[in-house]
């Protein structure tokens, strides 16, 4: 192509022609040098057309031409807005975008900002009055190749799959072969790119054991724990290096275990607006090919194992799910206190609520399992020991009780309004449905078809019954907040209401998180038993309340969130009694302090252990995983008896 019009700077005022030269390859398999070669061709062409000073910005990337947002195009858009470029130069339109909609948006935006666009091989030169015609032809030419390329890729992929190729991520028990290994036929059928990785037969024994566990009622969760306990490593694509319930379940349901490979279980559909893809279920069903040499079990054995897994899953799935769950569509960040507040003293991860306890998110079975801290922190103990201490701290701060009472009163009123609004909404819906039922009844009297009337009447009756049940439930639920008439009454009963609101209000949880900026749970262990217990390090602060002229105060508190054994509780009393009367017997000390004499004996034995360990307090703080920790080795779940 030869430029029909002399190339001159359009936006620059210093005589330097500023050029933007984009480049692109679609996939990682394509040679990145293709970008350099096309940009070099464009630079040589420009040198033959323009002899003045030139400043070229060359940007290349590996990205799909269908993507609406790409790094190089964002740089280009910034150059447009700031008018710091005179010419966009590329060899072909496909180096910029593939989507015809983006072709025109890109070209017109540059022209509107007085920037020259030249596509050398497509004969597009926006300085030419007839450039739109060339642009239409270029867009049509490049767009027409896309459906043909897509069809060719699918045809080749299907052929490769049936020939033994298209091996993507491989799972436990298998190994991917190179093209040379597969072609030689040494490892199996020539061309098959996957083989069983089980030369010593150990993995076959693993699958035999898994089938036995499944038959005994152990689900995927229990099997994943067994695999981890046995030190069996998952597949090479598992970055965490540990088995999880979904990972084990997915592997055991893969039909490759019985010698069948599947391909295109999902199909990829592109979203034209963004250029990104989404996966959809292949309604026509996947491609299948049987390779008996890949089987670890027969088809009947795998079908029986999957049935056992399904049965175990049904027994475990007693909790409500989906829309029936009380937390449906509720962000985790809006959890009840102390959720999203307490942190693990080992890994600093958040401790999530699991029913009545807190547990580190990095230690749960379905999480990353990177933390060894398997403490279960009773939430009731947190309420009983931390919140009363918070009230005492606020009472020591001038105006603290009034401030927390005002926040509690506001939250209380909000909860009452929400409940009243919910009840009113249900009553309005019931009234609307009753009016609709009356109109339908009247319409039938006037001669509507019987079948249509019955169908619509049944639908309305069902909706009415559901709404009336909902209203009855709202009326029957006991109000956990009780009744309070004023903010003054709230202040008088704040010890009671701070716990009630923490138990049932998510908005009040935000108030507590501001008043407790630090809440860390550290595992501790006694010297005479393996049980690991939770100790909390809590910081109370008034920074959330401190306004102009007020000084924020902080208080640090250490709280043991467990009931200590009697001999540890009695230890200080025993030592004091011995100090007062060194010759007193165990029974005399027991009678003096009010404990049994065996408790006193265990207390003195524990004091000896503390002296030997050089400790001044009865619990050691764990900073490393203990060698022995009772109930921390969560055994895989056995069969559960169905309800009678």
C-alpha cells in the first residue's frame, strides 16, 4: 500500500510524528515473535512513506481479539483522550480487534480525535475520503474467517479426542504422555495421550479401599480425610496439596475410573459485549470413548460406589439449602457477631461461625487446610465472658454506657420496624390474593371455562395457604429481644440487651466490631492433658465514640474461653493455704478451701509440673502444632442411621 496523502503530524506541535503500533497473538501456543515481525514490517513501511522524525510506541500482548478490554487498547484509549498520538499503524485489522462492532468503534473514535489510522494490508487510510468503504471490506473479510476457523477447531478437537488426544488436566492415578511416548505404543494403544500411573499397583489398592469405605457409608468428606491421613497426594494440578470433599467427589464420579473418557461435557459460549466466555451444559451430551486399559474398576463397581456416595450425601444433607436457608442471599460480611471479627492466633485467618462454635477458616475440611489450629471456640462462652467485660469497660469511660445504649436503642427500633413491615407486607399480599380469588369466582359465575377456572383457583389457593402459614409463623415466633420502652430503660438493662442484640442483630455486630478492634484466639494447652483450649486476647477501644475534644481509650484483656478443671482453679488457694500452714495435710487444706482432698493432691502435682517446666501460669501457649491434641484428628465420618 502507498499512502495517498502525505503523512503529517495531526496533534503534535513539535514536528515529531508520534505513532502507536499495536500487535497481538491469540493463544499462548502462538509465537510471540509474530508480533515483533508484523510491527517491524509496519515500521519499514512507515520509513518508506515518511522521512521526518518519528517516535513509535509498540505494544504487543497475548489476548483474544474478541476481548473488549485489553491492556494495549486501554493505553490506546488514554492516548486518544490526551491527544498524544498522531497515527495508529498496523498491518491488518485483526491485530486490533476481531469483533466487527469493536472495529468501527475503534476507528471512529480515533478519527473523531483527529488521529490518523492506517491498516497497510487492508488498504485502510482514514485520510482518504472513501476510507469507510475499505473499512467495510476489511471488517467483512476478517469477520468471515471466524465461523470457518471455529468449525475447523471443533472438528480437529473431536478427531483428536477419538484418537486419544485432548488430554487436559489429569487426575489422581493417571499420567499424561508426550506425543512421542503416545506414538510409540509402549504404554498402551498408540496415540492415547494418558496412561494409568500405577506401576506398583498401589493406586489400585487405594481405589479398592475407597470402594470399601463408600460401601460402609463413608461419604466424600470422610474419604478425603482418609486420603489426607494416609499421606496420599492428590493430582498434580491441586495447588494446596490436600484432598477436599469436592475434589474427592469429583474424582470418584469421573467415568475414566471405569475406562471411559468424556469430552465436551460443557460448551463455551462467547459473550459478544465483553468478548469473555461462559460455560454451559452440553445439552446434546458429551463425546465418549471407551479405553479399557485406563480402568481401575468395572462400570458396575463404579456405579455401586457412586450410589453409596449419594446415599451418604443424602444422610448428611439435613440442613436447609438455597432459598429455604435463613441466610439465603445474605453476604458473609453481614454475619452475626462474633463472625467476621475473631482471628486465629496461628495464621491470622478469620474464624467462621459453624453453628454454635467458631473455627479457623484455613483449618476447615472444605477450606485451604493450611492452618493446624483446629480449635472449636464456643460462641456462648464468648458472649458470657467478653460482652460483660465490654460493659464494665464502657462504664469506666465517661458517657460510655449512654453511648452504647443509644446504639442499642437505635438497632432495637430498626429490628422492630423491620418485623412490623414484614408482617404488614404479608397481610397486604393476603388481601390482594383474596381479592383475586373473589374476582375469579365472579368470573366463573359469568361463564368462564371450568378447566381454566379450576387451574387458576388452585394456584391462588396454594399461594393464599402459603402466605397464611407465613403470617402464623411471624405471630408465633417468640421475640428474642423482649420489650423495652425507652433509651433510658435500655441503658439500665444494657448488660442483658447487649447480649440479646449480639445474638440476633447483624447491624449491631458492626457496633461491636468498632468497640472491639482486636479479637485474637490463641490455642493453649495444659501440662497434664492433651486437650487444646481457646484463650482470647481482646482490645476494647472508644475510638468509634471519641468526637472532637474527646480522648480515645483502650483496654487490653486476656480471657480464657473455657472452664478450667477444678485442680487448676484450686491451685492458687492450695498454694496460699500451704504458705499459711506449711505442715497442714491434704485433707486439712481441702477442708479449709472447700475442695476434695484428691483435687488438692492434683493441684500440688500440677504445681510440680509447672516448676519443672519453668512456668508461672498453668497453660502453655501453642505456637507450633502440638504432638498430641485430643479430638483434633477428625476421623472420617462413619455411616449414620437413618431417622426412624
